[in-house]
């Protein structure tokens, strides 16, 4: 009986403790949470050559190729384009900001992008961050934004994960002031490719977003300890998507915090819907295939607000 009580107490502490969001980090860190830890993990360019870039041409060159590499972005780089990222790559910002320049992770595996600001990427160029047909990708402590002073098609998505991606984790990131936040799954007719999608969202901050916070088609998604503040939309589970939604918090003005269209499903537990309601039908995805630190809803808002975005010391 004594042993059972101790084990039960420790289990409660694991769930109720504040989430561990490390502010000091290394350019050689590897993914330590979510789907990106499976299938051999995600190490990016850890252990490879390190290159510091301050210009668009240098960044474009440094992230190409398949050799292990760490690319450190310093200062502000501007343009009107998206840059394709090669496999086995880590991109980290050290006070780095991309304005009008997006990153595309296309047909590759083993990529890490961390501690970087990306803003105002025009729709004519592409998404701020686009991950397509790629595997083992960790997106951590990103600051993604545009503005709401143009029409909804002036910019495209802040963070889109499409075309059958697997092993993707999004952590500690801030998405704000934008029409189209984060889309998972390419289209309603792309199930043959997108059903295998696996994505984790943890400890992220969605604020002042019109829609897609996120919008999730097909596949499996695990969303925990995220904060949704003053958005016009909620988590939309669509077209047979199976979501596990745990200990998230909605605050301020939020419509439809968790809902379904065209047959999306969700298992929701421990959430604070901020006065709204979960209207998504219950699915069968009840347990993520990895261990993870689950914080109580009472500690999530203060922790995520203070930590999300490009806040790491590298």
C-alpha cells in the first residue's frame, strides 16, 4: 500500500508540474519530444560543420546539399522567395530574422529549424514554413507572423505540413497576427498520401489568428499544453483526422475551440475551453506512441506565454 501511494503521488506530480521548456540550448540539440523522436529520432545537422550566415545568398547555399550541417542565422535577411532546405540540416537563429523569406522542407528527412523569426512571406513566394513529403522534422521556438492589414490571400500559411509528412514535432513556437495559421494535410482529396501524417504540437502559442489553429486533415495529431488566445477559429479536425487533444487552454475571444468538419475525430481531455465547447466526435486515438511531460492547465498559460517564440539562448 505504501509503495502504491508513492507511485501514485509521483504520477500526479508528472502531470501537474510546469512544462519543462529549456531556454538555454545548443546548436547540436536533437529532438526530445513528440513524433520527431521516433524512427531513429531527429538530429538534423548535429555534429556537422557550422556556418554563420548574414545574407540571402549565403543562407541559400549553406542549407543545400545532404551533408550534416548547422546553419546559424544572424541579423535580418530580406527577400521575396522561399529557400529549399536539404536533409541532415539544423537551422538556428542567433538573433536571426527572415523577412519575406520562407523555408521549404521538401522531399527530405532529418531537419531541425529553431529559434528563428520568419515574417511577411508573400503568398506569391509561398508559406513562411512549409513541410512537404518529409520525415523526422523538429520545428522549435519559432516566431511566425505577418499582419492582418491585407486581405486573407496576400500571405499564405505560417506553418503548413502536407503531402504525407511523418515524424513532425512543433514545439515552443509563437504564431500570431495572421489569417491562415497552420494547415496539416494538403486537400480533401489527398487521403491516399496524407493518411499517414503524424504531427505533435506542444507548448505553442497561437494568438490573433483568423483560421487554422491548426486545421488537420487525415492522419494522427497530438496537441498538448498549447495556448490559443483571441483567435477567430479553433482546432479543426477534418476528413477522418484522429486527434488527441490534452491540457490545452483557450483564453480571450475564441470561437469553436475544438470542432469537426467532414468526419474529423478527436479525443479531448483535461482542456480549458475558455467557455467554449468541444463539438468534435470522439475518436479512437487515445494514447500517443511516446512518453511526454503533460502540464496541468493551470500552469500552461504563464509558462507558454513567457517561453514561446525565438527565446532561446544559443
